[in-house]
C-alpha cells in the first residue's frame, strides 16, 4: 500500500534528537528558544516574537486567551470547514463560537459572511496551503497547513495581529509528532503568552498552564525548518508531475503543496477504487466532520462531496507516483472522468 501520508524524517533529525538526549537536558531550554528565533527569521519578523508550545491545538487556545485577556474578546467566528481543533480551542477558552461558510471556489473562510459580524474575533485558516488575503485587527491566522505560503508577497502568519502554526507529524514540517507556535508582532501578546507558559515556581495566583515544547521537539523542528526549502521543492516537483501527466490538482498562486487535491463527481467511489489498487487517499473533511449543520454552509458542504486527497509528500518516490498516475488514468478511462 502506498500510504496517503508518510513522514519526511532524515538522519539529520535522528542525530539532533540523540544529541539532545546525550545532554541530559530535555525540558524547555536553548533548543526551544533557538527554534522560536529561527521561525521568526523564516517569517522575516523580529526575533523574540514567537512562542513555541506543545501542539497546534495549544497554540490556538493560547492565541484566543491572549485576545481575551488583552483585548477583552469573548466570541470567535471560525470556518465550519476546518479541523475540530479550532472549535475545541474556542470552547476550552470558554468563548462563544460562531460558524461561517467558506468562500465559493476556495477552501477558506468567507470574510464577508454575516457570521463574522456576530463575534469579536475571527480565525482564518489557510486551508491546504492556499493563502487568504486578510486585514483587520482581531484576526487569528491559522497557518497549520500553510507554512511558507504567501499572498501579494506577504508571508502567511504576518498579515494579522496573531498567528498560529502546527508541527504535527504530517504537517509541512514536524517537531517530532506534536508541536506548535504562536507568532505576533505585538510584544504585549508575546509577553502574555510567555508568562502564561511559565507555570512552575511562580508565587502568585495568576492563571498559567504547562504547554511547554520539549528540547527534543525543538531540535527536530530546527532541522526540519533548515530543510524546508528542499522539502517544498520536492512537493512542487511531485505536484508538477501530476499536472504534467494530466492529473489536475487544486492549487493557488502563492500557496504551498500541502495536499494533492483532485475533484471527483463520485469521490467515495474514487477513494474505494484507489484503495483496491493499494493507493491511500482520503476525503480531507467529510460532511460529518463539518463543525455546524451542512444546510448553513453550502459551499463547505460541496467540498465534502467532491474533494479527494491523493499522496503528495517529500518521501513519495517517483516510481510510486507513476503507479498512482496510472491508476488514476485507468479510473478515468473506465468512468470517463475522476
């Protein structure tokens, strides 16, 4: 079986992990602060304006709490077509949640939705590596699937007041399975987050919690970040090979190739066919996974009925991809279309 996703871990990450283990110092330390600063360098913002945490979900929760404590935000609109981590973070922060549809012909939230006017803040996800152009003060950019993407020459994660990143195992880079970060140009937000994260040996009654990233996570993340250009080059090569062989992928100018997305008139039939041929594929978000009733978000529902994600990751071999292309072409010859 060619899996839908596969890790992109090299000997460099393994050595970095072993080096940390040999120091005997595993909790948050120099590796974490170095990773934070290198992420700032990557985004071309001042050093000291990133906060590494234990997961992307923790990053979302942290961002919401910062807007709550500093700006008094008590309600958040999120895209119904997104990971449940967004809803979980809003509810964990005890804030009111509203759900907006995606804009037609994109996987991203419709910023003209009436739902947005009902809340004080909005989370904008750059879904599948496709960037949204945004403006406004009370916006959280969720860049979990879009590290390195840009729009009008501006990197995602730098358009808004506060941004979050995920370094889960199958994201564009990983910090060893879990991990996340929050970025903000507002120093008061960064100071708040670092204080919230500082939970031990503090004598006061302020609310804090342990969302630390470990030294192991950060060391792996530093290597992955250094390899990012090569990892993205490989993803682009694979995406271009699909296109050159007649497999039309859904991509966007300035985006990054996080997913190999195709549209199908019968997506579950296609997924079943690929599975029978030992090719892993998924419906990235099913109708059951929509965060609100499908009747309220018709554009999002349409995506759940048509979109299929096929293998596209740096460790996919050309020979494997050639086989996937053959299987897809065979399917088209049988059905007349995807």
